[in-house]
């Protein structure tokens, strides 16, 4: 890993990028806040013809707002359970990995598993946005509680996995779901089906930026990958790591990446 520098090698690698996938919590935000300068960087990407797609563990309710109000081309939420695109008439085109009634039934089982996990780690609790989720379950470890220690976070993950769920930690939540989907699988589906970018073109045209272990599937899938500097505390626990790491953290790191990316364009 290396910083994103204005070298000939980096410039050449970034020149063809026309889609940026980004995590949200602690990649675009700091302590839940989106700075005006970060929003401006997002606008500059859009003005340059680069499509921005947040890929988040965040809830469907939040994703509804993001895709309607932010300068983004689409949003992927709840760890890849769905993607939303705002159509030209202002309505939403929604695609889910499975029928929504199936996802809701799975969510009821996940909530039962979460009860067991919360009994094992009483300091944790369901995320405040759980009522606005359509598919997964999120357990708060560092947003409105804690922050909890790494052992408690791992205990939450282990409880969910013993029940047959997939579970990963973001910077604020443990997200759990049933099924083989993840952030990367829905991103690939979006790129191929909605953006008409073939699999063989994605390595040179798509960049991902993130900050946490639940971004590993995207770091593994896209060779042009970036971590904001606050990812450093997680790197020794990650098998798939970003190609580059920004000097700055959180939204300032995202802005740093945007400056490098725009400077590299013809």
C-alpha cells in the first residue's frame, strides 16, 4: 500500500476511472457529519462526468434520502441487499437480491439471533435505524453506544454467525444478513446491468474507497481501491486491503482522492 501520489504511474492508473464506489460512514462522514467540502467534492465528480455510488451498510430509509438528495448516480444499501436509482421522473427504481417478502422473513429470524447476541454483550443494542431496514439487522457498537472493544465486537459477530448469518463490522455497526450477497456482488450487478460496464472493463473504470473490514469484498474485487487513513487501525485484521491509503482521514481523505482523480483525467 502507498499514498495516492501525483506520479506518472498513479496518473495512468486513474485516467480511465468514470465510476467511484464509496463507503459512507467514516469515509464520507466524520462522527456522522457530512462536511460541506466533502459534498462539494461529490458535486465536482458529477460535474466531471464521474458517477458516484455510495455502497453502505446503512438502512433503506437513509438510502432513499441519499439517492434523492445527494449528487449520486445510485446507492447500494444494507450490505448489498438492494440498489436504488432515481429515475428521470423523480421516482425510485428499486432492485433487491431476493423478493422483499423473503428478505422480511429472513430479517425476523435475524432479529431473534440479535436477541441472543445482545444477551452476550449487554452494552450493545440494536442500531437506532433498525426500524427503517428492509433486509438486514444492525447492532450498534460505536454510534450511540460505546465504543465497544474489539472482543465485544467479535463476540457479536460470532453470535450471528453461529446462527447461520453473515456478519461484518463497520466502523459503527455489526451488520448481519442471510444469503451470499455482499457489497461487491450488488456493485458488480449495478455496473453490469445498469451502467453497461462489462466485467473486463471494471478494473480500469471503477475505483472504490472505504474505511473498514466490511469493505473487504470491494477491496478484493476492484484493484483501484483506496482507504481513508482511519482504516489503519483495521489493516492488521484484514485479508483484502486497499491499493492506496490517503494521508487524510474520513471525508478529508475522500476529498484527497477526488483531487488526485480529477487531476489524472485527460
